[in-house]
C-alpha cells in the first residue's frame, strides 16, 4: 500500500508511548525571550559553534555554559543565547516548555540551527519532544526571526495552541518537525520564504496546516497530514497567501477538505500531492461527503496558480475538484474547463497489490521539476524504479507522488545466455583449474561479466552442475557475504554428474558455493539471466505440457531426438504464450529413455548450440531440470549432446515479456519445509512422509501478493520410483512432472510454481506408489 500506508496516528502514538520519560524539570517555566542569563557573552560566545540541551543529564543547568558535559536543561535556555552560525543540539527526551518562542536571528550564510536526533541516522534512540504526552505545551513559535533552521523535533501542543507558529518570520525552515494536537501548523503575519517539510501531523483543532496573513513564498512539501474527522477543517488551508507551494504531500482528510486555496492566494503551485478525503484511508464519508472535497481553489486564488500531477482519491464520495466556484467530478472535465490537472488522476491513493487491483498512479509519475520538490521522500529515501509501471514523471521519471516513496518493488528479468561463468576444470571464473575442497566455499563474481551490469543486479539465474564428486554430498548456492543457510541446491552421489537451475540473490556482486561433502567436487555454472531494476516481467502459466516426443506433443511424429540432433520447439502463440513480445520462457525439461550417457543444451533458436549444459544423464535414467531460456523467432532449440537417441518432455511454467504486473522478489535460500521435521506453516504438520499418491501443501514466501513461488524441491528416501508434480493446488493434479526419482534416490530440482491466490500456497503431489520425504527451500517469489 502506498501514500499514508500506516496511520500517522498509530505511529505517533507508538513513538510517544515508548519514549524515555526521565526528563528533569528544573525550576520555573522558562521563556525563550526573558529572564535568562547571558551565557558566554561577547567574543567567547562567537567561539562556541554548538550548544547542547539534555534534560536527562545529571549535571544539566540552564545557567550553565551549554556544553556537552554541562548542557542546558531546557531548549528555551539555549534559544535565549544562540547566535548566527550556532547549532543547538537537543538530546532525546521530553522538554516541558510551556511557551518556546524563538526571536533571535541568524544570517543568510550562518543560520541558527535547532536539531534533534535524526531517526534516519545510525544510533537513533528516540525523539526530542517539545511538550509531553502528560503535559502538552505551548508549541514552537518563531516570532519575527530570520534565518533559523529546525530539524527532527516532535511537538505536543495543548488545546488552542499551535504545534508550530511562524509569526512574521522570514527565511525559516522546518524539516522533520512533527506534531500532534493543538491548532496545527500556521504561517502568518506576513511571513516570507518559510518551508515546512518531511513532517507527520495529526489531530489539529482546525486546519492542520494554515498559511495566511499575507505570507508569501511558503513551501509545504513532503508531509503526511491527517485532519480531524467530520469537521470542515482542511488538511492544508492557504488563505490570502500569494505564491504558496504545496507539493509532494500525502493528506488524509477524514471527511474534511484536502487542499484549499482561498482569498488572494494567487501564483500558487499545487503538485504531486496524494489527496485522500475519505473517512479512513479507503472508506466513504456518507453523510459527510459534502465536506470531503479533494482540491479547492477559489476564484480569487486562480490567477497564476498551477495544479497538476495530483492524485485525488475517488473513494471519499466527495467532489474531487472545486475550481473558481465550479465543481468537477473527474479529471477530464476539470482539465477541459480549467486547463489544469492534465496529469492528474482521480483514483485511489492507497493500494493493496493484487491481480484485480487498479494501477497505482502515484508510482514513478511525479513532476520532479516542480518547485519545492525534495531530492528524497519524507523519510529520506531516494526514489526507486518500479519495473511493473511505466516511468511517466519528469526528470528521472521514477519519483512517486505523495510524501512517501514506494520502496517495496521487485526486480525484472533480463535473459543473458546461456553463457558459461564458472568451470573449475578449466579455470573459468576461478584463477586455476582445481576442484572445490571438502567443506570448501567458492566465491564467484557474477556482475560486470558476460553482459551482466556491474551494479543494480539483485539476483542471477544459472544452471549449476556438480561433476566428478569423490564422495556423496550436496551443494548450497547463496548470496556472498551472508551466513550460509541451512538449504541445499543439488545433491549427488560419488562419481555422478548432477545439474540444477538456481536463482540466487546477489550481494557485493558475487554468489557463493558451499561443498557440503567430505570429498572434492568440480563445479560448472552457466548463466541464464539476471534480475534488476529493468528488464522483462514474468507471467505464470500452467504447468502445461508443450513437448513430448513420445506422444507426439509439439512435434509432428512420435520419435526420439537423434544422436547429436537438434529439436526446434515453437512456443509463441501456444499454451497461453503470446505470439509476439515474448523474450524468454521457463520450462521444466525431462529427458527419458536415453540410450547413452550425455547432456542437453537448451538455447535460443537460430544460432549454434553454445558450450553449456542444462541436463546431464546416464544411459537409461530419467532426469528433469528447470530451464529459463531466451526465445528467438518464437522458438527454442534442444541439442542432444550424446551418441544415442533420447526422448524429451517439456512442461511450460511461464514466460517473460516487457509488459506485466508481476516482479520477482528474491530471498533466501530459506528452508520452508522438511517432512523429516515438524513445521508450522501453513498449518502444524508433524514429521512424516508424504504418502503414496498424497500431497503436501507449502506456504509460498515472497512479496505481498505472490503469483508464483520459486522453490528448490528435494525428494529423499522414496520407497518406489515415481515423479513429483508441483502446482497451485487449484483444480485437479495436472498431467505434468517437476522431477523424477527412483527408489532410494535423493534428487532436487528448481520449481517455479503458480500460487493459490486465496491461500498463498502451492501443492507438491507424490505421484508414486510409496511414501517420500520432501525438503523445500525458497528462493523468492514472483509477486504483484
């Protein structure tokens, strides 16, 4: 969900409730303008660059020097003496200042700065609070002062008192100065060039932010603002204040008006705001809908005013626009009549992801060049590119509207192979040709090579092959630099060559391979593609059988592939795959009845077969493996690298194309199920085998609304030969296979499985006449 995703009311209440309440109230109430000692007068004062305020310090003294060792107890004490170029550092705690009024000025090149702890820096331990939940005060007032900066404070104002008041103030900025209660924030009495940004405000007795009294050049930017329910109090009211800028804010009107310009508020800019006047994020206002107007600009404020790139929530039941006295129910009519809002949307401002949800018009769509726009969002986060939505904004095109950047974006896939990245037998990807030692780890650089970008890569997909193992064992492929997980990628017996596709997150540009055996093993890795901020999006399909040379399916007649022969399989326009625009497919390929040892190479149609492999077999064995392969001319090719014939089966599980709403969220590898042990998701399951012809339900880890799960599935201790089918669990078990096994064999295969949308689960079906144990590791999910 985007915009105001968590109620500011809840967040502020939580932070207040967990603050350290050890403030020492020393002496009578102090005013920032009278009755205070002149500390460090003359030249000595100018030499001090930082004054400290900490009422939790045992030696704090308002008559002291304001040093780190002897700080002031009250902010007012520092405010009475601070001069140009000085910074007042305010420690976390609650400061019961009945009336904190700032009257002293800095200069253009040397402002006075009041700074609390930043929640976005390491070591943050809580806020500096003006007032307290038990004793809210008179708020923070700047009266007649110039060139003053306030950063990262919280203000709890008493009834009838402002959270922040800029009274005849000039060139004053408030960044991260949040508050609750009182009469909100007000800029008035001819103030000029006051900015108020990156704050959270809630619960004002009146408009939450008011700019009036002939104030000019005020900027209200990148704030989360919630107004009181059922009162005709705007989230932002601009009254007779020319050239005001209201940009990048997220407002929740609670059945009150959103942004209102009235009086002579000409020359204003209202852009990039997410305006929601609903009852509670997504609820209509019913009888109060007449007050739930999105954006209102009076006729007296129209001249020179620009309103565009806003999203006005459509669910309040109120009028989205009132412009020069006329009401407009939608963006087209508003734009046609006023010439404004050409890039506006009347649509939801908060979202849950899912296949049937409307497009989120807030994402990657802001006017980055609007006046007052900040480089980062309310929490200091830089914009990120959501690969599932077009970049329709100005500038970089990736800035979101509203106060909060949507950061929970997935990754897109770029086919880049197959190409060999690692072969320990011939010193590819490693400095010398040597096997990986028993219990050894190999780190492989996967970015900046073979066409993979040097930065921005979140995961890679590779076919990994273990060959020449001297003892039984298994391999774990995982992100470089992380603790080795309790998961496995493939299993082998001594002397056997075993491949498996793996999708693994990338860290520091590398992935790691751990040889979990008592003997040496050679490793091969063939790149299929990589994930990052740009690329193609996945579309789960099936699983659907698209090739079976025994049947025949996908070929004109039932016959095996000849020795060293090539089979070309058309996929575009079949089994739900579009006829154009497909860049890659993911298929589960099975080799059966091979007459001689060999391996299979799956590659884009039209070129020569690369020196890579996807499946390895010994004569007479049936083996399966997942393959993600680029599509060319709508086809893929299969090359039988052996001296004997072989039958091929392929089950389609999805395709990639430029358009789509599903992105990949890499994670893990993480063990999510082991039937040899007891597990609790999606239900409590005691240890025990999956029975013959029985099924196991597994929870799909990943994004907020998974469409398919990327799993590594291992069958172990099977009592009879058979195969495993992974599917969504919706409908009957499909006539496809994910992996094949023989009695007593341990075998693994990666599976990309559509998810049951009602339960976020997948089902693994044991198609054999005896029980099996299953081990399941998650590598992430394709999610909305």
